[in-house]
C-alpha cells in the first residue's frame, strides 16, 4: 500500500482560501498567532475561519513564546486542534502550555548548518520524554527571526529512523516538493510562502500543483 504524505498549508488568513485549500486536498491548515508575522490572524478572525473547515481537516495554531494566559484566550475563541511552537520554549514549557489547554503539540526545530543527525534524534527523544502531548518535530531552516524561513536546509541531515515521524518544512515549493518527499519520506510536509500570491494570500494554482507534486512522490517507490 502506498504511503500518503500529509500536507499542511500554513498562513491562512481568508475564508475563501480555507474553502479552496480544503477542496484541493490539504490535510491540515495552519493559522499564525504570532503578532509580528505578516500572516497573523486574531483570535476573532481565526474563530470565523475555523467555521469553514470540513470534518477530518486538522487546524494547527502557530505560536511563538506565548504565555499560558494568552494561549488560553486564543483557544477560548478559536478551538485549534493542534499547537505548533516556534519560539524559545523548553520541553517543560511546551508541555505546560499544551496541558493548560489540553491539546497535543508539535515543536519546530530550526536546523542550522552545523546541526547533526544526533541533535535531531536527541531533541525528539527529549520532547517525547517530557510530554505525552508531544506529537513530533517540524523541521525548518534556521533564520534569525521566528516563524517559517522559506529556505531549504540539508535534508540529508535527517536520520532515516526519524524521517517517518517528522513534518518537513523550510523552502518547499512546487518545483522541489516531489524530490523532497521522495528523498526524505517524511510523515508530513508544511508550506506557506511557496504557495502564495502575497503574504497571507494563497495562490490556488500553486496549492493544487504542490499537492499534485507531493502525491507524485507518494506514487513512486
């Protein structure tokens, strides 16, 4: 049986994009609750956007160094299903935040040029030991700012035993998606800027082409 790589489209800001991305076949939609991001959505806007979601499509909230009170306030209005931490949060802080709102979480690991395969394995092991709410690592490229990087890192750093558990992010686009999935075989891929007309506005032709490129890799041995 061929493996289906899950696909997350992040940085959603408009109702029409929610409907169109779901119709295109995305498995998850990401909403950015980091005020410094050009793709930021308020809890009130997110509440409206979530009403457009279809069953079995996962909503993911991206947070950066959020406080427990702020997180609780967001989820009181916008009941996001999965948390994504992109800041300086420690394993204990991630657990405390996720536990406060009773949600599972994924942790962004920003890969540097000197990151080793062992670093990734140790990070995954540490977070898994720290919290039963930990769902896995999202691997992105290190940049000075928080949030997505839009840049590719060296995929060969990902250990074969870890690859099936991770979300691959960072610089993915229509042109490299098939190669990325074929080479890494991640559990999921995450894209934002690679399928946009402008920041926060999705290009549906690119979204559909990206999903087709991922499925092409799924159909290859």
